[in-house]
């Protein structure tokens, strides 16, 4: 497909193959070196690779935006680089230096500029992957590693764009347990969520909400997005306990909300408390800020705001998206320009 043929208004969160990807490799004993650009396409890998056999892999998700000032910018890319380094430590992989990570994602966007959607029509989703690509039979770190980056233009993550979503609390399945890998973007965290998510979708919900695995009481996350609720003008979000992914959008929303004078509390958020809140939303790079229209737990259903985003949700959404599009001032220095 040519980028000229893309229906920018019809973009969804799905893969459109682009021209070019970035790749670099290292052994577990050598330092990372800058990689090279190559045509987007299949890569060769040992059948005995660490990633294929034992899931030794991480991913990141970030976006490049074409702004109203006709610049192309990343949103806080250093945070993605650092999160991938923490994940690499947890999965016993050699961390990619921040300078190589930033250079890789920049080069990959630059090489695919024609696929960056027009302002307000979506974004270029950037997917860095780090994996044990060398062969290993015993359960142990792979002898060599691949860091690659590919990009694809995307639209809204949830069907229906920014309209409010209906969520189901999972009473049977959990995403992460204490001491596990829930706090990093390990690839292995995601497949176990597919069956619960599919079941929820078949029952008419957009996604599941996971509770903590120990007490089945406190909200952790919404599939692949973080959770917030608003009660009496105070924002609440589950505290990071190691089982929740520390979202960059979550952190940014806390900073934005405090800037607007709202109190933000990171704490244990029980399902019961959330279901009595005034507003609720989930957030992430892919999800942006998605207002929650209802939460169902067993026989109980809580609804918020008559399917419309609540006022504080809307205010934060407009401000966050405004910063990303450069229609609002970049108050916190979150944007990172990609030279075109
Ligand atoms: N939670 C999970 C499990 C995720 O995969 C993501 C996506 O990255 C998020 C939350 C949101 O994080 P971020 O805002 O950094 O995209
Ligand atoms: C993201 O928000 O970037 C995610 O990782 C969500 C999902 C596509 C895994």
C-alpha cells in the first residue's frame, strides 16, 4: 500500500506495514552498538532462541505525532527507554543504552515520515522490541540479543474512538502476582490476558479490569492501560506495587492533574470504591485517555456520566492531547522533536 492511499480518517489500532525497520544485535558479553535501517520484513531467528522458547522478550509502545506546528515529536521517549532498561534487568537481558534507544526510534520514524498521520488523525505507533535471539536449551539467558524497532500509523485503540467504554471486572483471572513480571513490559504478560479479554468482548465489554491476585479486592489495570477514578474532585489511581505497569501516560496525567490544582492519590483502589466514583477512565499510549462508561462486577453494574466523559476526564484529555498536538504549551518539556 502507498501512504497516499491511506484513509487517514479510518485509521484503527492495527498494523499497516511501513517501509523501514531498525535492528541491532549483541552478544551477552559485548556492549550494544548502534544498528542499521533495513527494509521492513521478516527476520531470521534460531528455533532455539531464548525468546521463542522461554519468552525472554520485552516490548515498548510509544507514539510520534505530527503537530499543528508541523513538527514531528515523541512524547517522553526517555521514559520508554528507561522502562525497557528496568525490564531488561528483570529478564536478565543486556539493557539498551538510552542514547542507542533514542537514536533507534528517531531513525525509524525519520525513515518512515510519510506514514506519520496528519495532525489530529492519529499517530505513528513505535514498537521497540528487545529479545533473546541466540539459541539456548536450558532455562537460562540467551547468548545473544536483538533490539529492533518498527513503526505503524494508528488510530484509536478502542472501537468507537473516544466514546465511553464498558468494562468487566475479571473475578477469575489475574494479570500479575507479587514478585512476578507485571511491573515490566515482558511479552509473556500479554498472551494470558487474551482469553479473558476475548470472553469479555464476546459478552459485549471493551476490556477486562484486573484485581490484585492476593485479595481480589483492589483494581490493578485495564488490560493494557492504567486506571483512574475521580471522587469529589480528587483523582485516585492504583499505587505501583510491582504488579502494575508504571504507565508513562499515568505519570503524565498525575502531573497534569496536580498542575490543574487537583489532588491525586496513589493508593489501593478497591473495586467497590471505584464503582461508587463520579468518573473513571483508563489511560495508556495506545488508549490515550478512554472514558469508562460502566464497570460490571458479577451482578452489579456501575455507570458513569451517561456514556459521556466526565468533566475532569475531558479536561485532562483535552490538555494531554493538546500538548501532544502542540495546540497547548509544552509546559513540562515532554516533547522531543524528531528532525524531518
Ligand atoms: N498497562 C499495561 C499493562 C500496558 O501494557 C500499558 C502500555 O504500555 C500501559 C499500562 C500504559 O502505559 P503507557 O502509558 O506507558 O503506555
Ligand atoms: C501501549 O499502550 O503502548 C500498549 O502497549 C498497549 C497494547 C497495544 C499492548
